[in-house]
C-alpha cells in the first residue's frame, strides 16, 4: 500500500460501506449496530482522501483534527503514528468517531462531497481509535513532571474527561468529582450501548487513571462539597456538569404511569442496565406501543431502545419535518431500517390515560410549516381541528434539557445567563477567578466534540492561569447554541 | 465502599444500620437523604439520614424491608459493606425558629422524623412527638425522641400507649392550641390525613415525600410530584413540601408503577432463578393491555 496513488485513482474508489448488524437481528439486541471497518476497507477508504493542500474538512471539525495527516499515515501502514496524531488532536476519538454529526461537520466540508460522497472520516477515525484502544502498550503516555498544583473537575462527561487528561499530562494533580456512581456523563447514562459500547468509555477512563487522575464518584458538588469549598481546597476548578435537567411539555397527563423523560428512560436502561432485569434490580416499563416526542439524537436513542425492549410499534412524534430533525443522519437511517415509525408535523397536546392512570394514548394535532422562526426553520403551526389519537402505552418526552441548577444555585456569585447557563470569558473562565466552565453547562445541550473542545481549551487556560500568565477578564455572555 | 459498623433490628420489619460515610456524617442536616446502591447489580434507592456520628464518621440508616433492595440491605452484617452512598441530598428541613412543633411519625417515618426533631430541639423549639405502630413491638425511636421532648405513642391495637391512629392524638394536641408547625413523615395516607386535620386550622404542615428516585440530582424527573398544581422534583426541590398543597393521590398512584416488576424481582430472588434477560416474560406496562389490543395503525384523520 502506498500514498502514491494518483488523484484519478483515488477518485475512482467508491465510498466504502461500514459493515453493520442486519436490522432484523439488531432491533432486538443491544450490541453495537456498526461493526467497524476491516483493515482492508479502512485502507481503501483512507486512499479516497485527496490530501488537499488546504483541507476544508479540518475547518469543519470543531477541534480541528488534522484529518489528512492521520489518513496519510494510515495509508502508509503507520497505524501507530496515525493514532498518535489523532489522539494529539482529540482525546476521545473512539467516541467521536461514533457519535459526531460528521455529515454537518468534517464530512460536510470534505471536497469530495461536492461531487459524490465525502471521505468516511468518522468511520476512519473510529477505526484508528479502536486500534489505539486495543494496542495501548504501543502508545506511550507522556507526562510532565509534577507541578504540585491541584485541580478539581466537576463532572466526568466528555468535557471533564478531556480537561482531566490534558491537565494531568501537564503534570497537575487532578481530581474529578462525579455525582453518579459511574464516570462518563451522557456517554454512560444517555447514549445507548448499541451506539457507543460502555466498554469504550471504561477504557478511556482507565487510561486517565493510569495518567494519575483521581475520580471520586458519588460526590455531588453543591451538596457534598460546595463550590467555594472546592475553590479553597484546590488551585483551580473546572465545572463541566452538563445540562442534565429534563424539560417536560406542560400538557395534561404528564404524570400518568408510563410517561418518562428521555433522561429517566435512558438512565434506567443504560446506567442501571434495566434491560437485564431481573438480573439487574432496576426495572423499566416494557411497552407494546411507545411514542417518543422529539426529533434529536436523544429521541432516536429512546425510540430505538423501546424497539429493543420489545415494542411492536416504536414511534417518533416530531412537530417539524424529517429534513429539520437535528439527529445524526445515520441514526435516522438506522431507526428507519429497524422499523421505527415517524409521525412528522405532529405535535402532542395531551397524554390520555385509563381509570387506573396508565397511559393509553397520545392526543396529537397536525402541524404545517409556517413563517421562519429565529432559528431560520419554518415555525410549525397547528392545523385547526386536526386532532387525532395515537394509541400507546408508553410516552417518552425527549424535547430537550436545560442547565441543572443544583450546583449553580448554591453559589450565587457565579454569573449565569437567563437560561441558567454559566457565563464564561474567551478563556473559559467564569465570574469567579480560578473557576472555569465548559461543555453543556455553558453552551446548553450541544455535542460531545464541542464539550471536549471546551475541556481542552479550558485546560490550556488553567495551565496558563496556574503559571500566572492569565488574568481574569470581564465574563461575557456567549450566544446560546442549544 | 462503606463498611457497616453496626446493625440493630428495631422491629420485625425495620433495621438500623450504622455505616461509614465520614463526609456525609459531618455536614448532613435534618431532612436530607442519601442514595444507596448496595452492589453492582442493585437499584439506587433513597434513604433518609436518620442520625449521624461525625466523630466516628458514620450515618444511621433505618430501613424498612419492603422489597428486594431493602431486604438485601437489612441482611447486611457488620463487616460487610455498601458499594455506593451519595449525598447528602435534598433540601434541609425548614425548621421553625421558635415555638412549639409537633413531629408525627408513622412506621419507618418515625426514624425519618427523628433528625427533624433533633434539629428543632437544638434551636430551642419545644417538640412533641406523636409516633405510631401496629402494636407495641412495632414502635421505634421512642427513646431517642423522648430525649428531645414529650412523646405520645399510639398503637392500632392499644397494646401500648394510646389506642388508634396518630391522627387521633394529633387532633387532641391541636385542640389544645399553641402549635406553630407540624412535621409529618409516614405512609402517604397518614400524611394526607395529617394535612386534612391541620388545613382547616391553618397550622403550617410539612411532609416528607417518598416518590421513586434514581439519580437524586434532578437529572431524570422520575421523582416528580405535584405541589400546588406545579411540577416539582422531590430529590432537589424537596423531599419536604407544604403538606396542604401536595397531590397525594398522584404520589400514591405513581409509587405503584413497578408493582408487577417488584413482585417479579422478589420471586426471582426467592426462587434463586438465574433468568437471563427474558424480556418477553416480563410484565408489560399495564396500559398495554388496553392500548395494545387495537394493534391496527394509528387513527389518522
Ligand atoms: C441521549 C443523548 C444522546 C446524545 N447523542 C449525541 C450524539 O450522537 N452526538 C453528539 O455529539 N452529542 C450527543 N449528545 C449530546 C452530548 O452527549 C452532550 O453534549 C455532552 O455529553 C456534553 O458533555 P459535558 O461533559 O458537558 O456534560 P455531560 O456529558 O452531561 O456530563 C456531566 C457530568 O457531570 C455530572 N454532574 C452533574 N452535576 C454534578 C454535580 N453537581 N456534582 C458532580 N457531578 C455532577 C453528571 O452526572 C455527568 O456525569 C447526546 C445527548 C444525550 C442525552
Ligand atoms: C427521600 C426518601 C427518603 C426515604 N427514606 C427512607 C428511610 O429512611 N427508610 C426506609 O425504609 N425507606 C425510605 N424511603 C423509601 C425507600 O426508598 C423505598 O422503600 C425503597 O426504595 C424500596 O425498595 P425495594 O426494592 O426494597 O422495594 P420495591 O419492591 O422495589 O418497592 C416497594 C415500594 O418502594 C417504592 N420504591 C421502589 N423503588 C424506589 C426508589 N428507587 N425510590 C423510592 N421508592 C421506591 C415503591 O413505590 C414501592 O411502593 C425513602 C424514600 C425517599 C424518596
Ligand atoms: S472529531 Fe468529529 S468532527 Fe472532528 S474529525 Fe472527528 S468525527 Fe469529524
Ligand atoms: S477535504 Fe476530504 S479529501 Fe480533502 S483532505 Fe479532507 S478528507 Fe481528504
Ligand atoms: S430522582 Fe431523578 S430527578 Fe429526582
């Protein structure tokens, strides 16, 4: 294999398909849907990259992964070097390779997308990252000598984990405090096994522990320790506690038995392994007809979970059209293959129940696209008199999350915006000197890679702060991205 | 890991475990609870911090064995350990600054009311406790509460103290006047009955709600309750609320969500069955029986 293919030769290679479990089989198991590229497929796909002088794909990636470099190393058969290069830009590539919305980021910008299909950057990132996970011994961890500085990180989601790794490598002593009993944040409690095997997150966490990062689970900051107490005990603090406050619809019937927030439904199934009840003690209701309200990744994770728990009919109820769904294209496609039904331009107005207060149906109303709203998308408007009932026994509400006030409410000096998100300056520093924040708690519900990017930037800023090279600036209100 | 330091059976159903949790023992306040996960496959369940010894670094959990998780917890012996304890969670009790408070405890709720009575007593509030049980052997925490003020014991069969429900005794105390607040913890029907007594008198009443919880951090919304028509998350907004404004029917109904599953879990534990994930054998949501029958496509106009 060589990097010496001509552009014409490269252009003649079609985009390789990633092997996946057949839909009939996977709709009833929790194993990962995508099986990953073989070495042969990976090399072929990597050769499709034209090694652009001005690689647009890199600009599409929120953390600027040097895509042509790791692909070039891969085609040269230098997979260890490719992995080193990738890991240098992105601390959790085995995760992002699986969950990034590539079609709107790196792959959207790839020049090959203009005439045909983009290079499968996500699948290749995943391939190289999986090699790295299984060959940890070939990737030495470099660590600076101890600085004696101590940093506390609140939350062990992608943002906290990235910051921890970055800071530990610089020789700082890092302690992560996590409210739940397992580290990983949304990666363990939200995103299901069939999309992101939990073993991957465990391996990443293990790698951090080997770097010397301490992780204390079952510690709720704002309760077990307050922020001012942490600030007093540590030289700096990074807050990455996510956006874990579920929104409900405020429609009648939301407290009937059989109504879940997506967070609860997914936490029961993922974190508490309720799909293995009664081997695991935590139960989850098994519905025959499950209606999931929403159109994002969270809604799709919930509806595909319902299918795997045995629902004959698993439905998405979304008030806009398919083209406007914020979910990753691949998940929509996978859900369709698995037999999920979609009700577009449909909004719920009431959850119906029987005399024993169990859910029996979802009363909906048809919508039609109206004038554009502040997001530029057509605002859905109800069609008068178009109400109808979708019979169902479980309703999962997946319409979004907000900043959880548990921590911020115990520290009034921390400046928040009107949605309750923490306000930071361009270095990620909050209104409290030495206290930084990033990820969903700053941006509102966003993406894994943006949360990681914040973690990395904050780590650099914290490092500078600890060396006295950074002064607190006036905290600015960032535009909300959620 | 949190070692069990001591274990004492308080009545046939209720056991007190003193477990190691130094940080929580130092800072816990009345009304707060912990979330406990006994072992890797266990549920996360909420338990009130009934007492604490900051010097020894231990907290007391008083547990009523009702289902699989609580039965497994009370079976723990000194030397064994609990895998995870998170806390202290929930808002501390709003203690009245002075005056006379009545603390009403029913069943295991008596242990939950104990730290509240402790807190009130510590700030000089006069405390009267009214505690109840089926019969003499079921009464718990009498001695501890006697240290904090007057105690009226009620038993259903009259085998000890007054005969009848705690609400009868409470009625008499209220009739005497001069009660500034009532704190009530126990089964939902008891808290409802207490609130019904105090509402017409306008006596401030605080109840501690026990909805099903998972994370205890406000992340899942599973613990939602209706208070004054508003949705509240008991783990972060509570667990204590204005007893006059709680929708008790809804709370009691939601507590029954997993009844079939709870029975299945117990049956499996008792028969030692090693069932794999036989999803098809599991009870479905009950609504399914009515909703699944019309398996025809959705009714679309
Ligand atoms: C179901 C679901 C699917 C998703 N799918 C995708 C996807 O496919 N692609 C994508 O890019 N993004 C996806 N997202 C969004 C993405 O997961 C989040 O943007 C990202 O996880 C945010 O990272 P974070 O580190 O800021 O916070 P989180 O991942 O939320 O982690 C925060 C952590 O902090 C802990 N914590 C909270 N409060 C405290 C406290 N007071 N004390 C101590 N610890 C605390 C929490 O328990 C949690 O572990 C999805 C989200 C969900 C819910
Ligand atoms: C804030 C709070 C404080 C509590 N303090 C105490 C205490 O000090 N002592 C005590 O004995 N009990 C206490 N409880 C109740 C205790 O958590 C439940 O009895 C226990 O979870 C039952 O678990 P199980 O598996 O043994 O029973 P199951 O068979 O699972 O259920 C029995 C009953 O417990 C309820 N329950 C089940 N799972 C949960 C859960 N995860 N959270 C809450 N309730 C649940 C069910 O509605 C059912 O009615 C408290 C509950 C709350 C919310
Ligand atoms: S991190 Fe995400 S956006 Fe960046 S290259 Fe990888 S898959 Fe693409
Ligand atoms: S834009 Fe596409 S072809 Fe060009 S370097 Fe990036 S991945 Fe390769
Ligand atoms: S237990 Fe999850 S929000 Fe209260």
